[in-house]
C-alpha cells in the first residue's frame, strides 16, 4: 500500500510539474491529484523537491543507459546502426511516458546538479560513440564534445518543441529525420576547435 501511495504521489506531482511548472506546483495540488491528503505526501517524501529529484534522476538514468547500451554494441553494429538504435530507443522512451520525458527536458538545468558523474551521462556516452566511430574510420575525427552537443541538440530541441505543443504525434514519427540529421552531423568534417 505504501508503495502504491508513493507512486500515486510521484505520478500526480509529475502531472502538476509539467502542467503548471515546478515553481507553481503546490503539495496541495499534488495531494489532490493523487487522491490523498496533503499530509500523506510527507509520509513518503520530505518535500516536492525530493519528488522532483527522484523523477528527474529516474529518467536521466534511463537515457544514460540507453546510450551506453548502444555504445557497447558499436563495434558489431557500426555507426549508422548505432545511431538508429539510439534514436529508436530515445523516441520509444519518450513515447512510453511523455509526461516524465517532458519533465526531464523542461527541468534539465534545474536538477542536473543532482547527477552523480560516476554514473556516466548521456553527453559522455554520445561522445564515446563519436570517438569510437572516428577511431574505426567510419566518420571524421575531432571536436567530440562539440559534435556530441550537436547530436543531442537534434533530439532534445525537437523534443522540446513537442513539449511546448508545437509538434504533434509521438516522437517516434520523426525517428528517420532524426537519424538522417545526426548522421549528417557525424559525417561532416568538424570545425577545428
């Protein structure tokens, strides 16, 4: 029962955070959304910040894992198949729970300081894919950090447009366009940095 209440609270908080914004969200609204008393929130979480932190870290870990998993298969798959896998998995993760994914996108800068770098991170994992593919001669080498940011920007900026209501439908509808754009970035000769 306690686990169910905790999950109800987290889900209700997520809906309020995305719908009204983290700063505007109140524990009263979260409790109402969960169908529980406001006091019930404090039996499971110290504050709305703790709820938000747990939600953020859960999706950030999932994104990191999916990129690291693709990186592990690069040697067998090659860069094109690896990019397709990352894009497919990223879109599937987003589409499976768009509210959680949108929360991550919209609150990334607020909660990123909570991330423990020892767990890895999506940017480092993407840079690893780029550097490994360059070492294999599949793409030009150099500017790994810049290109990692560009690759992630292709995905995250479009996903933000969806979060702002500017892009209808599931993110997976755009997977082929994402893949083509990312491969174009990776195959271009990077600028000297």
